[in-house]
């Protein structure tokens, strides 16, 4: 294999990388939802208590 | 590739009175100051990773995590005042992730001894499925995220306690005490005992006598629980060079210590009924269960030879799990049902 070809992943390595990427995507999505929930429930009803 | 080549700093060969004793024993003990005791094929080197998602889940030690979540939940529910259930669930998730991060960092540091113990040699790092650097990054990332999110969702006392717990487990217990002294699990047990206090702090913003009592129960429970396991697995620990009490001080001394800690634990387990945490059901259950605990420990103390001795240690180990679960579950059930707690001795003081 010529050096410029770089690293070639085996089918199994590609499969595991894809699974890891999907898991990371889910974890990031969950983190976004968690921060959104924390914001909403920390604000509670106080969000309405402001001059309109 | 060795652990050193993977960027891991080995513990230095510090002096330890027990270690000389350990090395003179019957078991072939691995030198803790030796750097290259893991051979090349046992660790994943740089390059494409074959680690699966399930390997990263295994790094979180899910079974340990479940007990941590449970005790933190009891602290959260037993605390006066109300944390919104959604924020409470997020707090528990943070405690769970923090505990998992501690597990990953523990496995990163302990990969060398995990590789020589039958109980742990199939863990992701010694089995070569996850590189040490991956586990380190994973553990540090989850530690930071869990502490930040807990601080934001509840309060920074709870966040700080979680950070302290992770620090205590990884640095004080794993890196320092575990390989240095047979008192490793006595002191290190504090890390496993703190989750109820984190739950309490998340709900109230304070740490009270009540949460300290729950911590004290787990703290006192830890030595007999782990030493019962160590009696069964002492050959494993000796092979790995971990100075567990049976390896260093002998099995008879361990049996004596188990009995002493059990005698101290039994009244401590009843204490929640005296400080407004438990009701009549808790008082009855903790009294009977505490006596039974001492009974199991007494059998471990008396039976010292052969299969009956191992069986007694195994029974104590299993019963200790039941004991802690039963005590905390009773508090949880009583609080959930709104059962009035007993406060007689300190009525009006708190």
C-alpha cells in the first residue's frame, strides 16, 4: 500500500466507527434536550413574571 | 505498546510496609514499580479503533452505577422540600454519569492489575478493545459534563460534592490508597458512600445530619462487604499485587475486622429511626436486619476452613447487598407513602 493511500479501515472498523458516531450523535442530542429541560424547569412560572 | 507508551503515568515505587509482606507471600506478586508488565498484544495501540459502543458502556461499570443511583435517589426523596421531578431525574442522571466516569477513569488507571485478575481481565482495556487514552478522555469528558449539568440543574453544592466524589474515587482511592494500604476500601469507601448526600444536597442545597447518617451507614457497610468478597478472591488480589486485608494481614485478622465493623454497623443502621428519617417499619427492619448482619459476620468469624468458610463469606457478601438495599428501600417507601418518621430522642431539637 502506497503511503499516500493513508489508513484503510476494514469493514469491521468502519462498522464500529459508524456505531460510535451514531452513539455520539444521540448523546449530543440528549445533552441539548437536557439543557433545554433544565432551562424550562428552572424558570418555571417565573417566565411570566416580567413587565410586558 | 505499553501503558507508559500510551501516555499513562505509572505509580512510583513508594515505600509501603505491607508491600514487603505481600511480596514474601506464597503468591507470585507482580511488582508495582515495574513499568512494562503488560505486553504489547494486551493493549490497543494508536490507529483505527475497534471499540464498540458496548465497550464504552462497560467502562461505566453499570452494575456499580445502579447502587449509586439508588442511594442517591433515597437521599433525594428523603430530603425535605421539593425538587421538581424532572430536575430530580436530571440530578440522578448526573450522579449516574459521574459514577460511570469514575468507573472509566478507574479502569484506565487499573488496566495493568485488571489484566491479571480473573474477575476483571475481560474488561475493555485489558482485553485490548479500548485504548487507555480513549478511556481517559471518555472519563474526563463525562466527569466534566456531569458536574456542570448537576450544578446548573440543582445547585453548586451538589455539583461540588459530585466533583469531590469523582476526585476521591479516582485520585485518592484508585491512584493512591488501593495499591498502598489494606485500609484502601475503608477510606476509599467514602466515595461510594457520598451519593445520598449528593441527592440530599441537590434537593435542599445543604448537607444535614440526616444525609451524613446515610453516608455513615454505607461507609461502615463497605469494609465487611468488600472483605467478604476479598476472602473468596484473595488469590486474585495477591496475584495483582493489591494489598487487600486478607492478603496482607491474613484471613483471621480479616474475619475479626469484618465482625467488628458489622457490630458497629448494626446500631448505625438503626440511627435513621432516631433522627426523623425512618418510621416504625424502618426501626423494626433495621434492628432485625442488623442483628442478622452480625449473625452472618459471626459465622464468617467462626468458620475458618475449607468450603464452609468460603460459603459463609459468600453468604455475608450476598446478605450485605440485601441489607443495604432493604434499609434504603424502606426509607424510600416510607417517604413515598408519607409515613410519619420517628423523632422521639431528638424531638424539638431539629
